[in-house]
């Protein structure tokens, strides 16, 4: 009898153990996990350091500002509990912060966190290239950036822990949407100062207040995980538990991983876009991101010569390029401000349509400008260093454009240098290049986001372009004509014409359209037309039956 009782007891414990294991396994299997890829390494989580798309994207998932973009690209409250109260003269914004917004260590997100981050963004020693967003909008930011005032004199106040008052230098109709941009995100001062120069360089040296926290990342890591943040104020509306991310630079490798169900979403380049365009998982998304060539016009550089810049710009057949190389629905660029982005405030006409074609393929004009350039430079042959990222698409782009330009302009040679994102960024910022391929996605919904970075005083003007006439147009659009919509619109039209059709400062190549494969059970990967490329907060994972 005792033997039977003991055996029954053992069996009971065994069954209980099995049930426990099954329950654990069941819970694990019910976790909503997706597998994404990035084409380049994540460089930083410090919002005052970023200049690459992978960093922008990551920061937007793990950090959050006063406002965020929703599925319709509308600015909606995030750390702020409501839209701002705006003064009659439209120059003072009073913003109330929600009291349940927390950092991932449980501490509250306060107005002081924004004060610290914003002052850091305009202090000369710590200011990022994007300091221009503060300089052109908030009182005293320019003087602080120039070292003429102290950071605590920035035109922003915190009357209490949950109130922020912002004083603008002029009315800015898009200012609320600008506050969704990463450089305006908060930073916890005590945590950042404790980390020192290591702040934002790894998962462990970053504090989070967004929908996710980051795990498993250090600089140059090729994998990391976004994990649902248990301290996030809106966690009930975040239904995905984990996003596992892998850096995959080869499209063929990414497609293979997708086909073996190791990835749930992959972006396609030319040949794969054509191959999979009839696949049930294929999607094509509109985009406002522009791909372009950046010409280094620093003193002593060959591309300081405007005729050489003109020759190269007009030697590129963009229509053939987007068809033969990209093949993903991308549009041949006619200017730098993209199609279907902003419209004339009076007539409603699209900026791109109204301003027309600024650069296009013209073999005769290219060769004529090239002959003048060679004469002015006293050179028969010209060699230029072309910097690009080590991804499949950018390498193919570099090889094709170099070949096409050399065919139209005999005697011109390119030294194509492919580098990982972090090395490329260092080299580009040091000015050690002639041509660098770049991509630009608008920071906010206004044409000036494509144009003001080429003003001579802009921290983003790494091509060293200087033209007083251009500066005057940007200054007028930013200040003297800011309240007159029609005048301001005309300033911006003329600025683009001067930038591209007279000075050939850059060569826009294409307006990107994103071709991709995405599993049918993954929904609501929200893509934005400005600011950060994506928001993962809204992702839904349908259980596969």
C-alpha cells in the first residue's frame, strides 16, 4: 500500500512537472517575436551624436520625445500628455508632461531631462551637427552654439517637474512635428554623466524611456534585440514582445534567410525586386528619402571647380540608373526636394512639379563643362576618391555611376572606397574624400529640411559649400519672410535652383521607393515620410494557425 502511495505521489509530481514545463513552453511560444534586418551597423544611442539611419531608427524604438508620429505621420502626445498650448504670437509653447512617463530604471521622466538634453545639443563641446535645428528655432540657441552665452540661457524653462516652456525666435508652423525628432529627445543627466564618454555606446550604458529597451548591443555588434519595456507608459498598446535584429549587408543573404523563415522582413534591391514583384509577400512603399552625390568643395579640392561638378551632374542618366540598377520603383531625381512631400501654401501645387527639373542627363552640356574644367584645372586626366558604404546596393550604385560618368567624360577616374558605416562616417566628416554617396530623409515636413543644411553656417554642411546669395535666401525663408507664406515659398524655390542648376553643389540621383518582402502575419510596421524611418511600437503579430 505504501509503495503504491509513494508511486502515485511520484507520478503526481512528475505530471505536475510536465504540466509546468508545458505551460512554460506554451508561454514562450506565445511570445510575439519578429526577426528584422538592418543594412548597416548601429553606431550610437546618444541622440546628440547620430547621423546615420540605423541609429535614428534604433533611437526611435527605445527613446521617446514630447511627441511621436502616429500611423498617419501626425504628431501625437508621447511624454507630453497633450498638444502644446501656443501663445497668440505663436512664439511660446507650454507643454505639460504626463506623470506616468518613466525611464527604464523606474525614475520619472521630467522637464529637467529635456532641459539637460537640449542644452547639451547646443553647447559647442557636445553639440551635434543637428544643433542647427535648435539654432534656427529656439531663443539664444545660436549665441550659445557660438560660445557667446551659457547653456542655461537657452530659451527653455521648467517651472516644475512636469511643465516645459519653450520660447521661439519666430513662429514655426511645423515646430510640434519637429519635436518628434530624435535630437529633441530627453536624456537622464545623472545616468549620462555617470557613464561619461561611454554613454550611448552599448545597451548597458543607455537608459531608455521608449516602447522597447535594447539588449545585446555594443558598437560594431551585428545583432541586437528590442525587448518590450515594462516601464513604458503606454506598454498596454505595445503587443510585440521582442524584435531580433541582424545586420545583413548582402541582399541575397537576406533573401535566403527570409526564405528559410529566419527573417520576417527584408528590403530588396534591383534584381530581387524584379524577381519577387509577383510574390504574395511583396510590398512597395512610397518614400521621401533622396539618394545623392555629395561633392567636397573644400579649398584645394578638385570639386571646388563648378564646371567639374556640373560635368559630373549632367553625365548621369538617372532614368537608366533607376531602371537597370535599383529596379525597385525608385524615381529618377529631378531636384532635391522630393515629389509629393510639400505643396504651395496658396495654390496647392507640389514643390517638385512647380520647381521643375534642376538636373538631368545632357551629354553635350556635360562634355562642354568638362572641357572647361580641365582647362581651368590644367589637367587632362582627373582622379576622384568616391566614398560609399559596404552594402550591396551602394557598391552597385558606385560601380554603375562611376562607369557611366567615365563613359561620358573620358579621362575621369574614380577610386571607389567602400567602408563600414562607422569608418565611412569618420572619413566623410574628416573631409578625406572627393565624392561621397549620401541619403537624406526629411527631419520634418517642410522643404527647408532639404535646403538649410547647405547654408555656410550649418553644422551639416560637410561639403563646404559657400555662397552668400544662397545664405540670404535661406536666411529670408527662416526669418524675414517666415510669416509670409508666399514669399517664403519663393525663397525656397530659388534656393533649390541656385543649389542645383547654377552651383551644382550636389547631384541628386533618385527618390527612393522601398521594395520588400514581409511575412503575412506581420502587420503595422509603420513607415514615416519624415523624421525616423520606422516606428515598431504599432507592430502586430498574428498567430499562425
